[in-house]
């Protein structure tokens, strides 16, 4: 028979009691009734000279007998020198860890892409992430827990394409590594990242730069640029004007066809491209030379809305292929629109004394050296203005005239 110091309550009392307060059953077990009538079981004890209360659950879920069993287990832990609340937290953490081990790699990848999507200015970037993982990684370990992905599985994904498609393979490896890092931070896996390159996969796979056959964009020799520009200026239409403007500003195709009048200050001769339209994600100011401004004045008369270079439909921007198609109509298969940036860079290196950083800034190249980037505060704008004026002049003087000017 139980002592009256314990088991003081009965199931009927527990069911019928309405008055708010604490009702002891003995041995640390307490029934707490709230003002609203809700009832919960508590185990009360002292630990390091302070009173602690551990919840055992509401009466609607936990019977009196179950509550007494919970209190009995808590007293057993106390006798063993273990704090019941700490033990409960450890059990819950272990349960969460067990549950996290069932989160698959594909689920982690989807969560990673979704969390980073707002920071990716180009919608194609997310699509490329999803496509490469779906095609190459998911068939091997997409449905496996992220915690189960090991080096052998990563290599199994990369091996078939490492030599055949080194560019794709390299990006795929980086994406797998990012997803697994994400999984580690979220608590879905522990240990080293099996997709890490330095000190790990580098020992198992050859460096991709040794495999990759670099294919440069076809570029026109700078000595031929003035003759080409003379031919281009005789062409009509938005594509011809856009290509001429792209060459004179050394800008990328996407930056040119996306140009808006609201970005251009004709008075100061400055074209400010917002960060969201730049490859490097940083606002870029381009000083406009006199020849570049002349192109804008020619197309300004056809201005319908904010679009600078309209396509076949007035007021609609050119397509991504417009400049390349212009070159094809000129029967110039020896160059590409992007290749004119190389033409500009070759000319700047071989025919001018402008510093390398000025030329790189003109091309809006991202500074790879992070220490140098931290100290490079300005955009060398005034020096770039002189560079672009010199380039504009070079593009408009035919070869014979250049010889005469040089001999003077």
C-alpha cells in the first residue's frame, strides 16, 4: 500500500478540480491548474540550491498513472546524480538528430537554392544549379540522406564527366560542396565535406584547368578596327548602332542591348549601369567618348521610350543575338561581339601607356585578389575617360591617316 506522503491525488480529483493552483501528489509530482482551467503535470525538485520544474505533459495527454511513472523516473535520475531536465534536453536533441539524418541530399539542395535565390540576380543561375544537380548528382545520391553522402559517392558522380566536360564537372563539384556545407550548418550531417577540393579531391582528380581547352572569343586585330568601323557606320538599324556603341565603350552585349536613356547623362558624358545589370554585381560608370556620344545622338531621334537601341519593333529592345547577326550580315565570321573587348584590351596593352588596372577597370573586370580589391576604393574614372577618348579616336581614324598623324 502506497504511503500517504505520495499518491495523494485520485483520477477523479484530477478530472474535477477547477480552482487554479498547485496540487501535490507527493514525491515531487504536482498538478498545476491555470486560471483558464488548463491542467499540466510538473515534477518539482531542487538542484544546486534552486527549485526547478520539469513539465511532464497536460492531463488531456498524460494520465495520473503515467505522470507518477514520469516522476518516478525523474527521482531515479536524481538518485543517480543526473539532472532530469538536462537528461530530457539530451533526449530531445538526440531525437532531432535522428530525424535530421533522414533529410535527403535533394531536399537540402532545394532548400539551399531557395534560400539563395533572392541573392542571385540572374534567374538562369538558379535554373543551372537545379539542372546540373538533377542530371548528374540526383541519380546517384539524390534520395540518400545528406549525412550518407561520402567521398566515394561524390567521385562516382564526377568521374564520368571530369575529363569530358571539365567546366561542368568543376561547377558541379562546387555546387555539391555548397549543398553539403549547408547541410552541415543546418545540422543534417557532421564531419568533413567529401566534395572539398583542397586537401581532398585534388588528390584524386586532375585539376580541370589542365584538361580544359580554352576557346577564346574570335576577335578582330586592333589594326583593322577603324576600317571595320567605317563599314559598320554605313549600316542602318538599331543593331548596327548598338554594335558600334558596344565597341566604343568596350561593354558587354547584354549591357548594351539593355541600355536605358535613364542610365545616360548626355551632358556629362557618363553611362551608369546599375549593379543588377552587371556581371560582377557592382554599379559601373562608363565615360562616353565623343564618337560614342555621336552614336547616341543618331539614335536619339528615334527615341520612343526608355530603350536606347530598339529592335525591329519600335520601343522594344534588341534580342541577345542581334549583334552577332549584324556581324553575319556583314559576312564577318572572323569575330564576335564579345571579341571586340579583346580587341580593345590588346590595343590598350600594345599601343598605350595606360596602367593595367585602368584597362581592367574599363572592362569592368572583377578584381580576383581580395586584398587588392579591399584597397581599391575608386573606379579610376578620370583616367578611364582619357583611355576611352583615345580608343574612340583610334576607332575613327583610318590606317592611312594614322600613319600621317604618327609621322607628325
